[in-house]
């Protein structure tokens, strides 16, 4: 029941955000729209921004299911773009309302998980340290997030499939190469 309530609140937030800026939406708007009490809202979320973050994380986690390997990371990136694009009105509203730092932190968390899983997979049986794995994942996450933010900032006008293709061409072999280079300096 708990997840059902969260999903109902998320749906209401998305629906209302198509008509109203996020910074003008109240908890009463959301609870009235989905027919639950304010107390139920506060049982699940501390405020609207907590709900916004949950919505974004849920959407992308759903999109990324099973796409966190070296062979599937490109599909995972496309699915992140698709999840953002499917919620274009909501995301653009959030982009204009929430601080850039909050959006960056949210995107950093999502992309770090995707990239770190790839780094962990490719570094099995190597001498690379956890700190070095973290560095590689963070290096690439900053690039991915910058590209995603630029795409959102321009109104999501460019074809995200082309963007992901360009990222794939740019990164082709680079994560394994980075792991190999760290392995060399460790020996």
C-alpha cells in the first residue's frame, strides 16, 4: 500500500505540474488531486522537493533495470533520456524551479550508479583500487550529466539517440583503457 500511495502522489504531482509551476504547487493541491490526507503525504515525504526527487529516481531506476553492464550501458543511457523526455513538461518545470545544484546532484547519483556498475564489471580480476574505480566513474558521470543538462536546458530539442551515439563513439574502449592504465601504475 505504501508504494501505491507514493505512486498516486507522484502521478498527481506530474499532472498538476503540466498546469502549474512546481514552486506554485502546494501539498494541498497534490493531496486533493489524489484524494489522500496531508498526513498521508507527510508519512511518505518531508516536502514537495522530496517527492520530486523520489519521482525522478523512480522513473530512472525503472528505466535502467538490467542496463548497467558494459554491453548494455548505451541502452541504459537511452532509457535515461527516454524517461526524461517522457516527462518533458515535469522535468522542464523542475529544471526552471529547482536549483541547478539539486538537479545536478540527482543526475550525478543516477549516472554514477550506471557507470560504477560498468567499471566494477570491467575491473574484475584487476589490481585497481576502489578509489580508482570511484575516480573513473566520477570522471565519466560529470561528462554524462553535463550533456544531459545541456539537452534539458535547450528544451530537449536534439535527438537523444544521436547524443547517446556520439557519447558511445567518444567513450568506445575508454573505460577498459582507464582501468588498464590504473592497473599499470599499481604494478
